[in-house]
C-alpha cells in the first residue's frame, strides 16, 4: 500500500563520531598512531596503547569497509552499550570482523535479515548502514556487516 502520509525522518547516527553513514561510502572512523601505525577503533586520541610506543599523536582514519568474519555469536540477550539493539529487543547475530587492511577485529551486528545460520567464519563481509531504531522525529543509524556478494539493496524491515 502506498503511504502518502509518511513523514521523512531525520537520519542521525546512533553513536556520534563512530562512523560515517554516507550511503555511497560508509566507513568506520578510527585513529592510527603516527609512530607505530597501530589502528584504533573506537578512536584512541590520548595515549598509544602499544606498550613499546609512547606516542600521543594520532591521525583520523576511515577504516576498511570490507573484511572477513573472525567469529560470530547469536545475541539472545540485550547487550550492553554501545551495542544498542533497539526496543523491543530482537535477537540478532553479533559478528567480529577482521578488517581487510588493518587486520584488527571490529564488532557489529549482522545486516538485517541475516542470522547465524547465514554466516560462517572466513566469510567476506562489507560494511552497510542500517536503521537501528526510530523515534517520532529521527531514524537512528548504525553500521552492520553484510555477507559480501549478497544483494546491494539491504533487506529492510517491513
Ligand atoms: Zn603507537
């Protein structure tokens, strides 16, 4: 049914500063130590955590939007922040992804419509931006991991 009364909501990021929600080129936003080149996500901007490095200088970087599944689990419980999961809580697959370039592991939910049965360790995934939840005025966006090769059009809730 065509709904002409629907009012467009503002799309805002659920966690400010953690990712760029640009539809054409989404990316996680991290930092990289200027001395030892270690990547950080979430951003580290005070002291490098590498014990052999005493740097306090970091570059802002856009992290790889592709990677491979390192591990995954079925989140049947309400996880703590920052993994805001929407209300009411719906079980989802939580994925740990090794980024293509940085070789660091970043957590995130599997893209809407993908459950643990659709995933396997070593599977290639890409970053997508989806709506996490909505209130009266806003749609809150979050990054998720979608199996590569799947349709570019992300599955949306009905
Ligand atoms: Zn360092």
